[in-house]
C-alpha cells in the first residue's frame, strides 16, 4: 500500500541523470512534484510509462511541477534510457532500494521497485498516489486528473 494522503514524504538524496545528487527538500523546496517509481529501464511497460510522462510533460512543466523517475538501475543505464526515449525529466538511481522501501514502492522479498506514482504538494505532503504494476498509462492520467 502506498504512502497515505496527507503524509509527509520522506526526504532523500539520490544520484541523478543531471550529474548531481538530487535532494527532495533542497531541490524541490517550496515546489510540488511528481515522483514515480518503476521496476526497470528498457522493459516494455516501464518504457511505455516513461514515454507517457514524456508525452504529457508540458502539462507538468507549465505548472512548474518537476517529474522524477526512480528505479534501482544505475546512472549509466538511466542515461541510455533517457537518451533513447528522449525523456525531458531526470531519472534517479536508488541502487540499494532504500528510497523505494521508504516510499512503500518495493516488492517484498524480490526487492524490485513497484510501479507507484506520487503527487507531492509544495510542503511535500502526499496529495495523490497511484499504484498498479501493469497499467502504466493510468499513472500519468491519474496525476493529470489531480492537477485539473
């Protein structure tokens, strides 16, 4: 079960495809954001989800809402995935899976990230959450519904 609506999202620092470490409290201070967790770069459903976020990116950008994708893949893998799919947002590497666990986005025993998407308000409280391993398009649709 994802984090609860109204719950303060845990702060974290992870390596980013920007070349710098990303810290939620520092880099999104006073900003809402979308954080989506996904199992693996270059898999069919994960690629479809990333491309859906890419295709709807202007809606988030126009509202000054950063989109961040998180999986356990390495930064070099993320960079290839980002380039190949022309993703306009940063991908973060949670190699040890600690952030996935903190956000209840980890499949027990397997340690693989679940497909969970969060909308955090400017105080980084959860205002929306959607979890479905196979319905990748619904993740973007649910976040867009929250913003309307």
